[in-house]
């Protein structure tokens, strides 16, 4: 991985990033019914597909406690996962709605809600060993889908690879030099990207069609 000392896969009590910990305290005070803590990975612990996003959204994962649940970005993601057989339902309503992921897990580069949805580079680095621990669970021949350039860079860092050797581009397919892993890039399925048509449904589905094809054996 990245040479770091082995750490837990996830720590709901983590307060390593002072700015994020302070912000979450403010959010908990304003929204006492929100999760407002680090958000854990969601899905199959043995999954061959790992989807890496950026960070929890204020009224999405930060509220629900499940990645991409409760905000606009999750609409396209879960519908697409369902279309290709990676989710049992096309809509993620809340953390107890019974939806399950199939051979798939979702995580974020940063586990805590950042102000203005923008983690700092230092915060991405500080959280990176949690992502490295999760990537270590992806079996040989697995696929990682990075939603956006920050997730792409965080994934490479967690795997001990240099970003300049594996450039981000929507639809790019990178055969990584360990465990026969494949990294697929997509623009993030944010409200801005979908409403401006920078990312269309067809563009997004094409990325997961590739993932499904790569993982075809045994599906």
C-alpha cells in the first residue's frame, strides 16, 4: 500500500482532521437527528467492485450514514448499480431501507463531511490509510471505479502509485500493476455535473457496463 502502519478499516470516532471534527460538531448541534460522524463503507465485504466517491454530502450520507444516500448524487449511482446487477433496488432511501449491494461496495476518499463539500488535500491524505485498508480487501481481478479526480488520486495514493503515471479522464481504463486490479474513471455524479450535462446517464452507464464486463465471470 502506501507504507503506512496498518490501521482499522474504519473509525467512527476519528477526529484526526481538526477542521472536519469542528465542523461536524457544529452540524450535530444544528441537526441532532443527522448521522454527522465519519461515514463507513457500504456493501459487500468481499466485493470485487469498489466505488470510490469524494466525501459525504451535508444532507446525503452525512444525514443518513450511508454513502450517496439522501442527496442528488445517489440518484444516478444507485439506479446504475441496479441496472447492472450490483444493487437490489434502484433507489437508496435511508440506511434501513433494505437495499443491498451485490459484489459491490461504496466508500469515499474522505469519510467526514467537509465545509462546502471541499476537503483539503491534507484531509484527503490524512484519511487515505482508511481507503488503503478497504482497497486491500478487493480481491485479485477486482475493479475500482473512481468518481472524480480527487477519488482517482486518492485511490492511486492508497495503492502506492503516482498520479502522473495514471492520468484521470472520464471513461479511462487503467490496468494497475498489482493483483490484476483495474481502475475505471468517471466524472462524479454530482448535481452540477448531471444538470450541466458534463456527465450524462449514458456516459455514466458506459463506465459500469465496462465494470460488469470485466467482472463477468461468476456474475
